[in-house]
């Protein structure tokens, strides 16, 4: 079975641009979460979606938005990129109950110049 | 606000040594505590998940314990190998978000 997949693997943007990151969950998983990991830090929670509804939001500015599609895949959008948005963006999927393990994808490495 | 701390930040050991990684959290009202492994530049691999009602979980050479009353979890790695070299992250879950520590970077020399 395929794990969580993310695209693209790497990308380079300049300040002020917009970026869209994509995530496909494990088959059967209906919950998708997004995390940002800055170098040397642990991942920080951005969003969680379940059944296309936002179920949780971390402490990130409104420049960050996300959505979930009927096939449970998800997009993370970041507007007006700042240098500080350079990070590894991780997607995780899980079964909907709170006690379930979250399975992470390989991440998208974003560099903002 | 939940805070998760991992000590030490880095650890170097010779092959074959048994070792313990520590994780502490400030809010004991958690659903579960998870340990992950991260190789450089890669995503996270789930190692063990301990439910709030459990005391420990084991998988192969790994054993994780949870003491909610003291806000502590430990990851015990037996007979370490060079392939165990990676960053180990613990994360508590209460609600929708996982709250991560900064990780312990382990280096096992042959």
C-alpha cells in the first residue's frame, strides 16, 4: 500500500510569491494534517482537515490556507511568501479518531529567496 | 499551553550500547504520546504510540514508557546500531494537533 505522498519534493520561490503544496493520504484515511518544520526545530501544527472541514488550526497567519477535496487529498496554500516561510512542510494522514497514529509523508522542502 | 522538551539535544554512543532518550510535557491531559524517527531531510517515521491509559509499548529493540503523572516519557533503545543514527522526536496529542519536542539527534558509531 502506498503511504502518504506529497508534491513537489522541492521548490524555490521568491518573496511575495504564492505557493501550493499537495498531499495524498493513505487509502482509507479521511483526516489530513499539515505541519511546518523549520531547520533544527520540531514540526509545528498548521491545519487539520476531516471530511473537507477544518477541524483544527495552529498559530499561523491568514496567509496560510488549506482545503481538502472529496477524494481526501489536500492542498496547502501560502500567499505573500516571506523568507521565514522556508521550511519542510509535512503532511500527515490518520483515521478520524483522536487516538490514532498519524502517518507522515516525505515532505516538501520550500526555499524562499 | 502544552510544551514538550527533549533531553539531551544530541547523543553519541558506540555501537552495542543501550540508551535512553527523555521527553517531558507540561500538560498531562493527553490522548497519547508518540515517538518518531526522522532521517536528515526526510519525513517522520512513527515508531511507537502509547495511549494515555497505557504505561509502555514495545517494538523490537525499542521500548517506550509513559508516566502521565510526572509528565514524562522515555524511549529505550537496546543494543544500538549505526543504522539507528537519526533524530528522534516525541509528540503529545490532546485535540487535533501533535505538539512536538525539538528532538534528540542520535549518532551511533561502529
